[in-house]
C-alpha cells in the first residue's frame, strides 16, 4: 500500500513509460497519490514540491514522482508501488500544441500552452483534487518535444474536465541587469487562465494564499435567454455611474444577506436604485482577479489596508473570484458575473469595465510580488530600463509598467478584451492610465501606438464603448490629443478642473466654463470626433467625493499610512467656510447648493456625463481623496443615508438626470454646437472678476432652455431674453430653493422679465406653451 507521509517525507510512485504510435512520445501515467505536498504560490525554492526522475529497471524505463522538502533531503523515504496496487486513473501525456495559449480542450485531452521566450525550463504543476492547499503533481516539459518557438505546451489525456488547479514553475537566465527575474521555486499563474482560484472570501484570513489557474469544460454554456438583447445605447445618450461592485452592497444597511453583500448578485438586487436614479450605464471599478490583501504580505506602513478598488491586476481574463456570493469560488463568480450583466441589460443598463493594462500587482524590485508575468518572462512583459541595470520603468506609479506595445503583450490584451466581450457580453471599457498604452517598449511616447490602433480597428470590439484615461504617472498628458482613430472617448480632466474652479468662484474662469459646458470643442472638434467623445465628470473614484469637494480645502489622508503624501494636492475644492463636518446651518445650506450647482452643470453639458456612486446622497470620505485601501464606510455605499436624503438631495439628482435624458435634442447632441444652437447672453467675457454666465440652448420646436450660473457671493439680478413666440419661461430649477421647489418637472410659471439669482446658485428655465 502507499503510505500517507508527513510534509517532510517523500512518496515515490513508479510506472512504466511505453512507446506510442501517436505523433511524438506518449507517456502513460498510472498512479494514485494519496497525499500531496503543500506548495503555495510565491514560496521560496526551499519549500516542498514534487519532481520527476527517470530510471531503468529490468530494461523498462520508469518515471518517478517524488514528493519531498529540499530542507529535509536527508530524510527522504522511498517506497515502490507493488504490482497488484490499485493505482487509479491512467493519464496519457502528449507533446501538445502551441495554440491557443492557456488551457483548451482538444481531441486527445486537455492542452496547456504558455509563452516564455527566455525560459530554459518549464514545469507544469497540477492539483487533481482542486484544492489549493494540497501539493502539486509536476511534469517537466522537454524543450525538444514540448516547445514550439517561444511557446511551451503539453497535452494530458483523461485529465478531469473540471476542478483541476494548475500553475507553472519556470527557470531561465539569472541576470537581473539583463531584465530577467526567474525563480523556479515560485509557482506562477498562467496569464491566459480563464478562472483563478485563491482564497474564497474577500479579506479572508489566509493572507499568504496563492493563486492558481483552473478551467471548466464540463458545465453547460450560460443561458442568456431567448429574448436577451444588448442595450446598444448610442454613446451620445449615455449617463455613466462609476461604481465599485463590492462597495455598492457590502454595508449591512444594504439589507442583503451576508452571503450576498459585496457580490455580483448584490448588484442585481440594487438595480431598482439605478433605475430610480436614472443612469443607463455602470462603469465598474476593476473586476479582474486581484489580491485585496497584497499590502499585508509583510510589515509596512500600509499593512493595515485592504485593496478595495482593485487597481492591481493578477490576471486579465478571470472575474474577481471573491465577488462571488457565499465564497462560491471562481466558477460561480463567472456565472454570477454573467447573471449580473444579463440583469443589467434587461433593465436597459450597459456595463463598462474599468480595466488596468498599465501595470500588474507584481510591484518592483524593492517589494516584488511575483505571481505570474515577472517569473514567466519579465523582459517581455514589462518595460525595462536596460541602461539602468534592467530596472522597471514606473509610468504607472505602482512600481512596474506593462510592455503594452510588445507584440506578445499586445495580443494578450486584445485577447483579454475580446474574451470579456464574447464571453461576458460587456459593452465597453475604460482604460486606466491609458497614456501608458501609447508608449513604446523603451517607454518613449508613440504617435500611432499599435495597441491603440488595433483596439480601434478590432472587429469584435467594434460595438464597444472605448474610453481612455488620457494621462499616466510619467507626465504623458494627452487630454484632447489621445490617439483615437475617431473611436476613443476620453475622461476630460480639463472639464473637471474648469468646472470646479468656476463653480467655487475662481476669477477668470467664465470663458473656460462656457467652453466646457458647450462640449469642449477646443479639444474634440477634430476630424470625425464628436462631443460625446469627451467624458465629462466633476467627481471620480480617486479624489474627493462631491460632498468632500465642498467640505474640505485640503486632503486628509493620514489613515492611508503614507504620512499624507499620497493623493492629489490640486483638488480645486472649497470648504464653504469651515474645514470638514459642521452643524452650522448656513454652511450646510451653501454646501448643498454647491453640490446641486455641480450636478446641474454636469447634466446639462454637451458630452457624456459620468457621476460617482454615493454622490446621489452626499457620501463623505471625511476628506480622504485616495481611499483605495479602506474596506469600510469610507468606500461602502451607505443605504441608510440614502434613505435619509431620498426626498431632497437624491430627488434633485435623480430628476436632473431624467430631465437630461428626456431632452437629448438639447443636451446630448450628435454634433458640436453652432451659432444657431446656442445664444450666449454675455458681453463681459474679458472681465476676470465676472463670475456669472447665462445662455440659451435652442430647440427646433421652440422648447428652448435658459441656464444661468452665479458664482458670485452676492445676488445678481439678470434680465431674461424673450422666450420663443407663443411661449413663456417656466422655472424648472433653482438650486437656492429647498426641496421640492428646487426642481419642478413641469416648471413654475410666472417668471417675469428678470430673475434675481442668489449667491452661488443656478437656474434652468424652460420655454413652455
């Protein structure tokens, strides 16, 4: 019999290697392993593992599977399997094929293929029982039989079609100054793994959990339904809601069971809120697999934090497994993600993913976290400064920079994007720090980046919304200049800054404010670009929330553990007279007014508006403008606060969004405004002290809209233009008024020839019959 041995012991099984008539050598593996050896991703070369050795006995070639600890080689025990042993299933080994990369089911088994140009040794490691905490069965690949070009491959027949975990150990040149970071003692995740197994619960106690690939060729395809269809919302009509899957329902106030809170299924439960708010697209913070406990791997000033935002990708194909309900794991996460997309689409809401292809979780050489790319082929996957001892370029601000325009990396990114469109039916992507994607392999900016062009021209991605965050941490600021092929939209950071400055009362901002609300033609009226290629926003996930924008003059990031050195210093915020929370009623009223002013400006601007989750009830992070590492009320949607503000703050925000969507001919135009579309009621453009702007948007049917913004600290009595023939001005919005008078859908008649605008307030008048 085979004994179950302690971790420091070895179990040796022997089985014959027969010749095969198939192309290439075929190995028949006939065995049962009763206890495997623990091997965790990221372990050192001294940890336990299994190896193969080749011997001959009586003229018969044997392969030996040996499990042992390098620290205890002097205590290795070997035991041959007797001839009458019940050895379990037989596995046949074929050389395999080079494509597709990753795991695929082929006629003669399960094929594994991985790229590594510079590797000298590749070993595939398998856990046949699907347990990440058990040992791995290893097959060292023969470069002569199992390598085609730069791709290593193996095919295994009679391997289970599901519940197998796998990873790689790879060795190669050791010259760091040449860009290599090989260590064959580290288990590596397949970059093309479609599912990733790790810890099952978000923020769970197993901080050192490794990450392995898995696959499923057994389950039936997801049922999208006979009546299923994509929303296919025109870009010009989008109203985007930026949100975090976990943060949306993680708080107990969501009212969901603990097993569902913070999950993809939790989002489904809250779709009625999105519909009530009026948005028609969600932009999800990263949902690719990431390690939320990466900061806790070793003592450091941030080891109290949990990566809640997810901008630290481990794998580009697998949905975040810990967003599955009830710790369901990667396969359930995939199914529940599809359920979420299906439900959102049924509600007429599109799904845009915030994707991070500018860097990975693997850090730099000071604090490396090798899980995949670094150990597979560091020199290919990352931008390296080979003139500086092969150190990483850090255009991402996170320690490394993905080598996006290398042909191998470019194809990985393209395949990843296609996978999310074909398999998960997502509607678009927002590319984090997209200027990185515009750099060559040496880090230099490219005028026509191959990856950007390929995404623009790809047939599968042709129906998708494609949005760039057009800057990076290396100073490549491309707002209005991002290479676009008339396809790419951009986060308009200039819009954010100019709107903030004008609304808070900065001098000399009236002209810039006018340009932004009119669609930023100075940035986007080039070639065939449209107003909707500018994504207008005042608030995003990084930076102040809307409430904090009007409550704090400076950031308060001490809780982040970096001495307040993290986060942006240029917030263009104003605390309205007091720093932080206050019970002063006049300051609270002014802050409420300012939040409504920002929202009205955003939702009546030409271009595509985007708002942040929580701003609809006035969420605060208490001045923290970089709260990426707090899995608590700083980032969680607080549903009890929503209920408390449902009749005033939320009501105004929802009604203004719906008013925009009801009048696309006014606010969501296909083309840039011309002189017949807008009248500026202004003769004081050159006065930097002027902080008042009024204009009329014209409608072909006479339903004109008059807007005025007063950023002065005093009343302005403004003469109103005459309404169109046979119409009168009705007041729809006055942000100085309390709810429900601040927004009246049908409008309040009786507006005379002038209007007295309160300090820091705005109005919207509509020409009705």
